[in-house]
C-alpha cells in the first residue's frame, strides 16, 4: 500500500492532503472505522480543506478540493462489519472517495465479508515472490535470460541464491532479513500466527493435537501427491 501511495504522490501528483492511510492494527483507527462511515468522513473532513458534503463539481466546493480522497485501509479483516462499510462507501460516497483496502488474512476476510460486493470491488491477490523478484529484493541485478553457460562464477552465486529461495520461501519480508537466526525466528512466528489465527480459530478446530500432527504429515509430503 505504501508503495502505491508513494506512486500516487510522485507520478500522479495527487496532493498529500487527498491521501489517508488507516492501519487497523492501530486500535484508535480501528475504533474510528467501527463507529461507521460517517464518522470516518468527519474525521477526514476536519483534517483537510475538503467539503465532503458537497459533490466534487458543485459551486460549494473549493477549487483545491475537487480531487477525490484516496482512502487506504490496511488489515480490513479487523473491522467488525467490513462488507457493510465497503458497501456504504462505494454506494454512497464513490463520487468523493476512492477506497483501497487490504488484509493479510484471506480466511478472516472471507469470514467477515458475508454480503455480496459484486460490481463494487476489484480484487487483487498478492502472491509470493517469484525468483526474479526475490533477486530484486536481494538487490542482485541478474538478467536471467542472458547468463552465459560458461559464466561459472555467476552460476555458482545464482545456485546459492536459488537454494535460499527454495528453503526459506517467497515471503517478501523474509527475503529482506539477512541474519539466518532472525529469518528462522520470523518464519516460525509467521507460521504459528497463521496456523493459530487463520486456520485453527477461524476453522473452529477443536482437537489441536491431531491438527498439528496433520500439519506435520503434510509438511513431510511437500512436493508429493497426497
């Protein structure tokens, strides 16, 4: 999201005043959004020169407030009624707002968003890094299509990087951690959080021991037919 915000400011020349970012891991921001769309709009209005009660092209709207507001909401799955919030924003305020939401828990988002939002949203699924993106994260400038077979030094370095990619996976944050112990710790925490929160709790799994054993069996069979 922050890359997109940076792009809006630098390339699209959207004024900073027209961009708002709410991280719902911040309890204050979460409480504000849970109070409803109107409270969010009032919160934004008092922090800008925008008259959000007037249409963008009305005479009551000042010349510097004809831009739409870009509202970014991260970790949308924490919102009590995310589907209603999105529906109200799109149906009633799309003339003034562009709403961009994201979340880190697919299962949690699906469990929270129960109403149909067909025609109101465009969904993008952000996948893990591919190997070329992994190299970019590691600040390694290789053209994979033009590496000579005889270039043994480059091949050796690429092989080491590919082994690292295969072992530690395609999670972007992990690729940026250079210390091996820190990388392992981060992956362990990530796995435990995902297993407990996204799978065990949302799936309402009661027998935790059997579930953990099942995961170990799956891990041992990685890459094989089940």
